C-alpha cells in the first residue's frame, strides 16, 4: 500500500491489516469473498480475518445487523486491525456509522477496486478514467466519508484525485468531471478515427476478454511469439488487474492473413458501474471486434462463476451477442474436475507452455476468414492497381497474362469478392 502526496508523489509504502466483511442475501457469497481477499492482497493488504452474515435484507444504517457490527468491533480490537473491507457498496451514511461503531477505517469493495486501478493506471487516458470513476463514486458520499478521506491516514481510497478535490464544494467537483468527460470524448473520437481506418483496411479485429488474471496478456504474448513478434510483447504478471490500458498488436498468420489483437482490462464480479462507464471508450473496442476470445482460467475451481461474471459484463457493455471462442487457459496446471467437456467453440490451451495453440489458431481462421472465396478473375491491363492490390492482399494461386488482361486464380475475402465480382471469369 502506497501513501501519496496531493500531487500523487509517493511518500512511502504502508502495509495494512484488514478484516473482510460480507452480507449474504439468500445466496452463496463464498466465491465473492474469496475474490475480495484476492483484491485486498493485490493492493498489498494483509487479510487477518473474515465475517459474513446472512440476512433477508440489508440494514439501512450499517448494512450488517447490530449484533454482527458489535462482534466485528470486538474482532477489530482483538486482532488490532487497521481497517474493515466490506464486500458490498456502502452508502455515505453507512460508511460514517460503521467507522464510528468499529473505530477504524472502513472501505468497501468499490473503493478497493478504484484504489487498485489508481495505482496501476499508467497512461493519461487510464488515469483520467480512474479519476472520473472515483469522483462519480464519491460525489454522493462526501458527507458520509470520515477518516476514509483523511489524507493524514493515506492509503486505500486516497489515491487519485486526493483530499484537495474531494473536500471542495460539489460545483468544483462537477466542473472537474465535465473537464474529464470532455478529454475522454476526444479520446473516443480518436478511437473512432483509428477504427474507421481499420475497417477501411478490412483487417479483422479479435478482442481478448475474460476475468482478471485469466491469462489474456500471456495469450497475446504467445500469439506474438508464434508469429515471430516477441519484441512486441506486453507486460504480464500473476496478479489481479495487471493490465488496465488497451494493448493492440497485429498478428500475421501468413503473408496474406492477419488480424488485430486487442487486450483490454479484465473483469471482476460487482465491477463498479461507474468504472464501466468511465472505461467505456476502452471497452468499446470489444463491441466493434469481429471475434472475442473469452479466456478462462481452467485451473480455478470456480471458473464457471468467472465465466458468468464475464458474460454479465459483456451484456452490460453491449457485446453479449458477439461471436466468441471460449479458451480454457492454464491447462498445464488444471485438474480434471475444473475442465468442462469439449465444445465446438471451445479451445484448451496453455499460453505459458504453448500447448493447444495451433488448434486455437485454426478456430480463429475458421471464424474470421470463413467468407474466403476462391475464384478466377480477368483484370484489364489498364487496372494494374487491382492486380497490385490482389498480389498484396489476397492469396494468388496462379497468374497468366492473356490478350485482354491478367488472369488470376485467387482466394479473396468476402468484401473483396463482392467488389471485384464483375471481373470474375465463369
């Protein structure tokens, strides 16, 4: 855990001891609590205890019941915890009431995720997106925040905008949010221009999606290595949200077949809505992809839970119906009980070891180059531009020079075939 000055310079690294708290409303939250533990550890927090309560409905004032809050306060005192992290999003009133009752810092899952994002964002766009999400979250909770906003304490929940912005009046915050939105609109317009160029070049786009730490960056690096582009590899770490900024690489399968591979931020259950909104310009790339590679950690016992989480986020951003291949990664360390039965659109690979990758590439070829047409064309000599284009962009199987023009037998993409159909020799 890092402590920051108001201008985000690192002062020192701090460590925290935390107790996790969750509310089960007629549901099993074991996976969600396990995930919360992983998020805390990803933010360098030592988890020393856990408390879960089952209720029919949440307590308006403190989320948990009065007796459970008292029990939690005893745990905090006995275990000398620095903070309590709640698995559910808290209102400003709940934050204030819980801090008074527990006598320690209280944060919720959303603050924790935003703090991780704030510490990992490296690009100007990423920092703007995180700051916007933080301000959107904190705006209605300014009155409720107590020591969670204290710069004296530093640490979780104080990264990014900082106390200076959060303790000013709402109009100042609203102006800052408007400024950020304006800058992000410029970014979105830039992406639209880049997307238009890609569409004009007719190079298909494949997007990597999936639960955080499922191996998306490792998958990108494996595909780059297979196409002799190791120098273009991206950073990969065994941690939650190791990648926030969009990564984009060209993958050349052969001299005439290539696609653009995009890696975006990983998903997690209860991903804050404000974060999804703030990262919409980034996540929008998924919506415009021709194919999704849904990367799943085959070694994780609860991967069906992670698949459901990813499906829900894809639905939320409008990409739920996109064509996809479900790629079960980490097969080198998977157990038989975590692996589903093979399906038509399933692939079983190890990005680390490289096993199963040839089959994955075959599936990708089938999906994005399925409309390839083999045909004979007679191109007039005065349309040498078309002949040059075909030699560069298509697979030319044969070429002969005849009296009326150049006769070619070639494999064309669907759009190229429709555009050049008038030159077809039947």
